[in-house]
C-alpha cells in the first residue's frame, strides 16, 4: 500500500481546467482549521457560501441539506455546550459556525425542485425510503459546502464530534431538520493547522476497468 507523503507545496496539475491558484485554494493548500482569528465573517459572505455550494448535484435534485448559521455569542454558547470537549474551544473562537442539517421531509419540495416528476414526492412518504436519501444527499452536499467556504477565501473546521440529539433539541425541536455536521468558519488563528497528513496514492485508491 502506498501513500502520497507530506510536501511543503503540491504542484498544480496543468491538465485540469482549474488554474493553479484555484487548485491551491480549494484543494492542495486548503487545510482544516483548529483556531480562528477575531476577524469577523459578515452575513453577505455567509449567504454567498450557500449560493455557490447549493449548485452541486443531488439525487433527483432533492437537495436535503439545510444550514443554520450560528453568529451571536448567545447562540454560540448554546451550541458549544453540545460539542465534544475537544471541539468546544475552537467552536467558541470561530466568528461563524454552520450547523449542517438534513431536512427529513425534503420530499415536500420535490414538486418545485423536480417539476417534471412531481409525483415522486408520494414515493417518499414512506420514511424508510426517505431516510437513505436524506442521509446520503446531505452528506454529499456537506462536501460542496466546505468547498464553498474555501472558495470564499475562508477556512473551514468540519466536526462530527457533538451531541446530535442535544443540538437538534436546542435548535430544531420544532422542525424536521436533523443535524449532521458542525463547520467552524473564519480566518485562521494562531497555530491553526496540524502537520499535513498523507493521502492514499493513485495506485492504492484507484483502479481502471
């Protein structure tokens, strides 16, 4: 088994349509942040992140992802109490936090989002058919969302270490949303990164048929 080891810089691939700067911004130089500066993130930027990331594909255009932006100190304290111990300080320091959630009744929007097949809504009235769709679709969209944060010139700190039932009770008690991921958003603070870790090499992770 082979891996691609840590390198200070990763050369841009000229065969890709993305230029070198975009490759670095979105992928090769992008890092998960563990600390954040006090520089604020304004609401217009948070909206821009959503407006870009919403265009990624989902099955039957169902788009189950929903986003709660936590911005005020009061709301952040409510959230921090449900984060695992190792994630509390970094969440408290982030100028903005996105709670990514799935709408368990995503199918209610099918007549609008898939107007040529509105009857598909009825197929998802069965919860057992609906759950795999919102689980997979929202996870897929979470990846697009992280790229949207990076595209805004910000760093993201995605975390699954939190009490989902607690967050749902705190913020989504009267809705059909269910939390899946918490993403800290901002500018990097002091010592924001761990050392870059290796990735599986092409020959290990990819086959051709």
